[in-house]
C-alpha cells in the first residue's frame, strides 16, 4: 500500500461480527437466549491477575452449518438498567436504544418448527410479518429488546430491488394455529422497472 496516499474511501466491511447487550439479570437473559432463541454458551469472562473482578459476561454462538464462529452475541450484566417495558412495539415502544436484533434460522422448515416450539412454551408473538426478503416473527427479551427470528427468502426474490423488498410488509396473525401458517408461495419477486427512453 502507498503510505503517502491515504485511501479515498473506507473499506466496506463484511458485516456485523457480534453484538454485546447490557442485561439486568445475566441468568434471566441466559435462559432467554439459550432456551427461547436457541444459542449455545461458548464462554464467559473469568478473573485474571490483570482483571481480578471482571464483569459478569457470557458469550454465545449460533450454528453456521459447520462454519466456526467464536460468538454471535454476548451479554454483560448491568443491574441498574431501567425497568423493562411490559410490551414491545417496533415504532411506538419504550425508549430503548436497541429496537430489535434479527436472528437467522437455518431454513423455512426449522423456522416453522421453532415457531411451534415458542408457541408451545407460551412465548408471546409481538408481531409476525412477511417482508420482501424474510419471513419474520418478533418476540422480546427480558430487557425489552426486540428479537426478530427469521428465515431468508432466496436472493432472486429480493435482489432485483432491495428497497422495494424492504418496504413490503404483509402483517400476519400472532395467535393460535393461524400464527403458524406460512405461505411461501405468495412472495412477490422484486425487480426494478427500468424507465424506457422514448
Ligand atoms: Fe428487522
């Protein structure tokens, strides 16, 4: 690299590596992120001579189909966080910095299986939406952070016009048997229509 000439533009990153959340009660949040979301704990902060009294912090990872990743999410206990809101809402909810965190399930079948599992555990679905690029259910963690569990639609569905796919939303039932129905065949294909020069 030519040191005398700094780059004119930043490198575009690959994406988000991991997310660290402040939580009021580490054990309560551990239960949510392992038993409800399904992540596995892979580590925790331990005392060292340089850091004899570390914060209570644990690290969690998903399953990337054999691809190793050290952690997707970590939790840090911060007991003085404000009281969590009773309900979660995407646009009109409590004044929390985190709106929602989206978690990808492996595929449509496992996503449907997970929805059934959540309903069986009595987890409230705050919102269910077919977006143009994902089918999603929204729940919330014990701190009031929204959690979107989704499966991805094939890239050919949304890559032709990502903005249109992002603006598309079909709101679906959140309770009972209807909340477990997924109509994958109804997905529109998003394509930019080119203006025809006359
Ligand atoms: Fe989202």
